[in-house]
C-alpha cells in the first residue's frame, strides 16, 4: 500500500491541482447556463428538505441529480448557499475524470511510457478545454458518464462482471446515452460460446463448464446494471407528474425541434430560415432548420447503431475461422466508435458531448502494448475545440459543419477498419486459405501423399 501511494503521489497531486484550476475557471457562477434552468430548481428544493419536489422538478437527466444529491447537501454543513451547491455537485465529475487520469497514468508508468506522455494523458483527462466548457454550461454529469463507461469496460475485461454491471447501471442512470456502452461492456467480459464448427464431443467437461460460467457472467452483469439503474431511476418514474418523464420523452425523440446545430451529419439536409436559432437561442443568419424526420430518428438511431456495431463485432468474432473473444483493446475501440457516432448523429451536438469519446479514445491508446504517445486523443481535443469554439463567429455555420465532418467521418471510418478489418483484406485471406497447397510428403514408394 505504501509503495502504491508513493508511486502515484505526484500524479494524484497534479490531478488535484489541475482539477482545482478547472473548478476555479469554470465554476464562477451558473447564471444564464443550463444549470440555472434545468438543475438549480430541483437542487434548491432538495436543500430545503422537499424531496418530492426535488424529484418532480428533475430534468431529463434526473438520475444524475440523484447520484450527485449527497454532494448537494454538503454545503448545508457550513451554511453555504446555492452557489456552493452548484460547485459541490460539479465535484463528482472532476473527481471521476481525475481518478481515470491517475489510473491511466499508472498503467502507462507500468509499461515504461515516458513522463511527458503520461503528462499529456493526465492533461487530456483533467485539464481538457472541453471539460471547462461542460462546467460553464452546467453539465458536469457528462464527465461522470464518460468515466463510468470507460471504467465499466475496463472492469469487464478483467472479469469483474458485477462491478462492470454496477458501473454501467450508474452510467445509464446518469444519462441515457450510456446505453450504447452496454455492447462493449458485455463483449469485454471473458468467455465465449461454442463455435459452429465445434462438436460437443470435442469439448472437454472443463471447457464446457468454463463457457457456461462465461454466460453466467454476462447475465450477472446485465442483472447488476438493471438493478442499479432501476434503484436510481425508480423514484423519478414513480413521481411521473414532473419533468423527468416528459423531458426524457422529448430527449429520446424531439420531433421537429428547432435545435439544429452545425456539428452533425444531418446539417446539410436542413434549409435556411430566418426562424433558425443559433447559439443561446438567438436568431442568426446562416443557420438551418432541420426536417422533422431528423429529430425523430437521430436519438433512437444512436442507440440502434451503437448496439448494431456491438452485434456485428460479436457475429464477426463468432463465425470467422478460429473464433475468438473480444479483447479489452477491441472493446474499448468499439466504445470509441459508438461514442463518436453518437456525436455525429445527434442534431443537438455540443462540444462537451465529445468528452466521453475522447476519454475512451485515450484509454484505447494507453492500452496499446507498443510505446506510442496518446496523439489521437490530444489531436481530437484540439480539433473539437476548433470546431466548436475557434471557428464559431468567424466562419459560416456551413463551414463549421463541413470542418466537423471532414475530421470525424474519416476518423470513424479508420476506427471501423481497425475494428472489423478491411473487406478486401478479408477476401484475400479467404482466397489464400482456399488456394493454399496441401502439405505433402513422400511415401516409401516415391509417391506423394497428402498429410493435411
């Protein structure tokens, strides 16, 4: 224990210092932010002892408010006001990001990565400019969800099915987009089913038992995830007269919503209109109004695509020659791809939506046994900041949309090729197996005899 503390002391202190700076820069006040409109009324009711009112006023991400409710009560110990509550409920997000950063740095140190690379990884986790934006807009719960999803995959890859399910359940209760992490978590669990080309008589009893236990691990993971999410969201569902149910319904399928932002794949399907709203709900020239079908299909499509990617990977690994399980690295890459497509397909895309994608991408890069710096996570952070912040107000929304798609779509395609493999390469491998000559030997009579 003492050695563990000594090895990570500097990293922990650096993470704590960076988190304090981010809090000081981003938590200066909640006026004119989403927190003031969505979360502050609910937390105010809680701090005044009105629990039912707290549940009734909860927004669509009310599960996150329940998970962070103990932090909202802490300022009462010293008589702190609503500003203190606002800062305290952001603390879980900063702590989750710092904990993930420290863990990743410890893993990099164990594999002999240079100090500079570890500092970059810690900075991406703790001092990310997108984190600052999430704090300013009043959405620290995005940090919580990002860290929980990555931690769930890492726990599953190590065989901790119950813990993985609990982390996944907390992530889903925090924000419903975490449903797309269910596939990577389940695929990361060890154990696989019997392959089609395996006969039961070819399997030893120990191998059969191992696969049965693997199935139980998946069931235990799903059960724990369902139990945890139900415990958190149950009170909100019981108090159905409030904003949670209606807000969740609108968030799941917003319909013909006027919220149509440039940083998404549907942007050029929209049409210019003087009624189109830009940032902060202000009428702005050059913005588009999307067709109603985009708002109807975008959020359900995100879940369908996320689960479909996981199903496609499972089928590929199950039926390809030789079979095999999904490694931790592949499960993380699947999570990265699903989280990136979540941003590309969402008509409401915001800068902090990319935080879960960047955290998962960083964890995937760190998991590589080869000594490489986490350049993709750092580059994605820079490109995201350019897309959402630097270009805004300097170029047209069409240029912003084009720039966003120019780097996100090729990156997503590259990750898909890394994960599933090139179809041309797969065809070449199949042709090589078919055309491969049989192993031959020579009999005592001098005639060739096949031995394969």
